[in-house]
């Protein structure tokens, strides 16, 4: 297996891992700020970088049942949120393929 290289984002505001500062997402990719995670406030993103995905599992969440997988920072391994693979409620389908990053696990890189 080869080396894993980090992706560096180019934007006026970039969110990074609180632990190691690796770039995770552009501010412009936020879909919604109206989410809650394990540690409080969380954001729904269209795209994130420099994460590894865990195994998919079914979870009952505030908005219904979802198939999700935890995501961790590729550089330091810190759990930073989750990815929605499948929503079982029709009204929640817009989340499929999107990512949640928990505000408590983020820092502003730029």
C-alpha cells in the first residue's frame, strides 16, 4: 500500500481537525448548521476530505432511522463525525452521501 497524502483546501475559510489541524472541509460546502452531534453543535457538509470511513451501522437518530458510518481524521485518527449512507424516511433522503462534522472537533485553519 502506498503513502496517504492529505488534500489541502484553498478557500477563505477552512475547517480542520481540532487535534492535528488537517484540512477537513470548506466553509462553502456547509448545507446546514442546524444539526446536533454527540458533543453538541454539528454541521451538514456536502463534501469532506482527509477522513477515513468506518463500518456502516444502523442508528436510530432524532430524525429517524439511518444507515451511517463514523468518519475519523486520516492524519490523527480522531473521530470527527459521520457519513449518512441511507435514510429510511423519505423526508430525510437529502442527507444520503452527506457528512456531519461536529463543531467541537473542528478548528478554523484559515
